[in-house]
C-alpha cells in the first residue's frame, strides 16, 4: 500500500538486495546535503534515508553525532528537511526520513506527516519511537500515506518482533548489533539470526543497518537481508564531497549485486 | 489545623497505589517509553524484577536495613529558627538528607537499584552524574556490593566538581569525562544510554533521577518516598500539625518527588518545587524546565523540556551542577498540570544568598542545589507570615561546593 513497495518489488525482481544510504539533511549545508544525496542515488542507492539533525542523538556514534552538530551549527532548521526531501524526490530519487521523535512531536505529528508527504517523502524511520507510544503516528501515517519503519533489535523478544512488524509498513529496520551507529569491521553475527526471527513474523522486506561500510560487507548482508543500510560510512566519505559518496555508493551497489539473493 | 491532616500517610513506600502510573508508565499523558527498541527488553526485565521486588518482604526488609544501618536513616528533622528570622517569621524545618551517608538523598535510590542489580544477576553498573552526588552514591553502593562501576560525567562538571571525581575514583569507580554536546549532565545521560545499548546484557543503568523511560520514574520515586514518610511523621511529632508548604529543589526532580509523596494526600499541604533560575529567567540562562519549558521527549519520557521551536534541546544553565538539566521527571509535569504542585524558580544569586545565610545562622552548609529550596522558603515565609510552617528538603550538604562558593564570594582573593 505504501510508496516503498515498488522499490522492493524492483530489487526483488532483479534478485538482489536494495541499497539504502543515509545522510543528515543540512550536512554540511542544506544545499550540500542535496548534492550529496543526489550523488548517492545517481551512483546506486535505491533509497536514501534523510536524517534529521538532533541535539541528543542517543542511538548514534561519534560520526553521526558530529555531523548533526555541524548541520545544527550551520543553522539547519526542521523546515529545511522538506526542502531536501523535495529536491531529492524531484530529481527522481526515493527518500524516507530518519528522525528522533521529539522534533516531529514538537512540529506536530500530523503537520509533519502532511508536509513530508507533500515534499514527496515516502515514510519515516523512528529510532526512539516504538509502536506502543505511536498512536498519533499510526493515524497520521495512514492519513498521509506514509510508510512506518520501526526497528527490531537482537534483544527484541518474539512477542515484540511480532507487534513491531504488525505496526510497520514499507520495510522493517533490523539493527545488526547491540550498540550505536558507526562503521565496524564486522557486522554482528546477530544480524542474520535477527532477520531470520523477523521473517517468521512478516513478509515485509527487512533492511539491516549499523556497521556496514564496504562492498564485501554489503554483499554479506544482502545474502540474508532485503536491504543493506549504510550510514556512518557515507557521512565519513562526505568529507571528500560528491565524488566520495558516489564512489562508496558504487562499491556498495556492486556488493548488493554480487550477493546470493535472499530466500524469502 | 483541620483533622484531615492527621490521617497517617501510607507507611509502605513500595506498595502499588493510586499515584502509580499506568502499566506503560504514563502519569496522565506524560512518561512512557520513548526509547530505542534495543533497550525495551532491558526496561521490561527491570520492570518485571522491580514489580516482584517491591512486593517481596525480603527485598524491602533488606532495603530498609541498608537505609538504617548503612545510610543512617532516619535523617533528622531540624528546626532553623535563626534562618527563619529572614523568612517573615514563619517556622522553617529542614529535612536533613545532608546527613545521610555520602551526603545527599541520592543514597536511597542507589541502594535500592544496586539491590535490584544483584537480583537481576548483573555485575556491572553505569551511572551519570552532574554534581557528582549520584556518582559518589553509586560508586559507594557498588563498592559495598562488589559491582563494577562506570560513571559518565560531563567534562565541564568534572572540572567544577573535582573533589567528587576523586571520591569516585577512591571508591573504585571508573569516571569517564563526556566531551560531547554541552558536556554536562544531559550529555552524560546520552553517553550512559549509548553504553547501555551496547552492554545491556551485563549492565544495569543506575539512573539517578526520577526521569527516563518506565519504570525509572516510579521506581526512583518509590526508593525516595522514605524522605517524605519520615518527614511527615517527624513534623507531626515536633509540631502537632502538618506544614503549610513543602519546598524542594527540582533538577530532574528526585528529592522533590520523594518528599512530596509523603504529603501528596494531604490537600492542605502545598508542594512547591524550586527550579534553577540561573542568571535570571529573562536572560535565557536557566534550568527552569517546568516554569519555562513545554512538553517534549528527552531521555526516554514525555515531560516538560527546554527546547527550541524545532524540538532541539536547549542547554540549561545553573551555578549548581546538579540542577542544570533541561528535562524533568514526568510525574512533576503531571503534578504541575493537575495543580497538585507548584513550580517556581530561584536565581543563582538568591540561592547563593540562602547558601551563605543558612551557613551563618544555623551552622549548616547546604548543597547549592538545596539552597534553591532554601531561597524558595525565604519567599514562602514572607508570603505565609509568622503563622507559616515550612518544611524544606535539605537534599545535600555543601562540602562539594566549597570551590564554587569560595570563588563566588571572593574568599580566595581575601586570603
């Protein structure tokens, strides 16, 4: 039903995992982030996650914390998010937003959903909103046709996985490791197990994030998940500007294409 | 006073009651769990263990024994007549949490949660600290119970409270200076949460205030209820009546919620929280979350919050390292909205005046945090007049604040 379904229909049709790249809006500037995100899409990201810079990002490691601080110091305002999403969408890209919940709550959950949908955004990933607390969001996302991407973690019980995926649409975000964001040499062995446990409860695509930074890791993750989510590594490569993120996107896009397709 | 005041408060602070939040931790619309899914399992485990423990006579007896034999409870109730001369002639009574082991109310909650940590079979404890009082109390309980202890403390605060850093280290804790964000209490909590999500299987996050995701607000409150229960009985014994007002400082709000709950069912007793007014509300440099903030989420609960138009947290300021927190416990938000409690602020200058005044009139050096409550009492006394009876929660002692005070009053220049 949501706008994300065609993205995964295509990647599944091609027998590969989707590549999802993250970058905060407004990093290093509003215009700069638009160029970077367009470059990421152009070089192979099937979907981008546009992050909302936030003062207290408790799920993020040092790289994304620093990027958020840079964006906020450069004067990022929440309304700039919609500018970024609109620019990405108009260029033919597919975008979801990743945001801690307080900025949305403050803006007004319905107003945020309305404005995001109007800008062409397809859904929202909510790292600190669980479905139990999300009544407003469930209603607003229905009203404005946005997908709800909730998270599951290695520590989630079967019961919680079941209730979380039941409230989700578009895809489910599986956090590969217990910890904060940041590139790692190894993606946790817990990831494959979590994906398997989650599949038992849903036919939604499952994306795996936290720690992926190389084409080889992307290939590994794409062998058991429907999407590979890469964040901190893109933020780091953004130091080299558009060529940096394009190079990484291309490497990762090759990775998801060399993997054995997931069964499911 | 009327007879209704003489109804004894519930004596058992651990029994579930009408002031508990709903099963998901909501006080009215506030509280709840605005937390990453990765931590929900740990919060569920903690809730389940706490719900069992609070009804387990062995647990509550051990907690009560530690409060008595280790922390030194009950703490005294001391009348402060020379101080009260400056409070419009009202009678002022101090609940002496400063006399507890480690020098503040923080030990109550810490002993309770450390016992729970052992029940859960966890060996490692992490904590955040602002002024250092909660960090010292946590390091103390971990030393007592043989638990590994890591304390996150904003880099700015490690400098303001160097003595408490030394105390924690002596007690065997590792102190990690936090260099992110505003480098104060809020960022210490962020960093502790990042540690917790990484090490949740082995580690209990011993949160120091009545904030955070459920069950922290209700659990921390219940561990501190002993303050109010003792104070109510002592006040009745000493004066034959209840106070007109109970004043307590509010940063995160743990000492205030603890003493308030002794009187929450006494409608004639005003509950007055005093927030840090910093350099003055009009300057924007303050920590008066309930007075000046608006509803929002921080560190896992919906409550009042100092935030800008976009929902970005605004950094709080206070001369007191224990009060400069831009959030506040969710039950205080509910008490404010329902008008059961009222919240005011005292500036740095008003607090430091009260700090010096209590020292010189009563020979008691209060924590700068608690001095905000004393400053509030000076005003309440003026309002109530000579018939007024005020109870102040003297939540901590001021030894840790000597460097700040000496600089503030220019003592170093004199010598």
